[in-house]
C-alpha cells in the first residue's frame, strides 16, 4: 500500500506531468494498437484498402477493451469507458487521431497544465462513450471523443478570455470542430454521439476547473490526475492481460 502511495505522490508532481503527459498518451495509444493486432494476427486486416489496412478484428477489440452496448450491457465491462479511448480500428484511424492529438495537446497543456489536461482528456472520453452507450451504439473505440473534449476546453478558453489571442484560439478550435462535424456526417460509421459527448464534457470540465490565467493548478487537481493515471494504467494492463489470456488459454 505504501508503494502505491509513493507512486501516486511521484506521479502528481507538476514537473513530471508536464514532461510526460503528451508522450505518455501517444505511447499508450500506439502500444495498445500494436497489441490489438498481435492478439489475433491471423485475422488482422491486411487488405490494400487504406481504410482497412492493419485493422484489428472485432473479437480482438472486445478482448482488449472496446466499449458500447455489447461490452457494457452484455458483459458488464464498465471499465471499457476508459480502455476504449486507447484502441483504434486501423492504422489510418490511429494515425489521424494521434496527429490531431499532437497538434491540440500542447495548446491545452499550455493553457490548463498537465493535471487538468489529464482530467479533461479522460473524463471527456468517458462521457463520449457513455453517451454512445445511451444511444445504443453496439461497439465503439478511438481517441476522438477525448480529443473533442480537448477542443471543447480550448473553445471555452478562447471565448472566456477574449482578446486577439482568445479569438485566435476560438476560431482555430471552431474550424477543427466544424471539420469533425462534416467528417462525421459524410463518412459512415463515425461515432458522432461520442464526439458530441466529449465536446460537451470538455467545455463543462473547463468551466469547473478553470485555466491558468484564472488560477494555477492545485493539489486537488494533481491528486485527481494522479488517481486517473493509476486507474488508466491498471485498466489497460488488465485489458491486455485478460485479452491475451482469453486468446491463448
């Protein structure tokens, strides 16, 4: 127990969060994607179609922590509201999500700090997938709900702060969100419920947590972020262990 306490104390140090929160999310997503391909290598999509190239099958994704009505209602796997944020359906899916994250995350890190960014990212992903579950989406994955939460937080910042810089951030995020809405309406199979839920949650979190120009991060922010990091790590490790056990038992 003391070991977990010391680990949590180490994680919530602001300097550590600032330095590894972005690469940590990137590595976790890439790692889970690779493992989801390895769990059923013979069933992995190897077609030359770029939309389906290197696509884990649904069985692999369910084992690794995909969420939706099937995992939650049928199997009671509520923890998938977190794990599904780190799973992707193809190499293009993860590529575009991580490219977007790499562009948006530094902005949020600068505006809100590492702890609040972790809170916004995780809760927005969970909220998007929870709304997807309410909307009866059978199976869903991806980081886009959490990404929409970061966009929502930036949107709120721009509107709240005002001025030339605030307007610039607001307009940039509005363009991102408009692009996602159009993409979701044109391309079939996009989880628009997840996007909407993540966006709304991002705005709500930003209102409740505040941003750096209003208030610096405090101990509570860092504590909550530390708990989220430990919980996420535990859930992902559990998902990988259970997935490979079920595959190779």
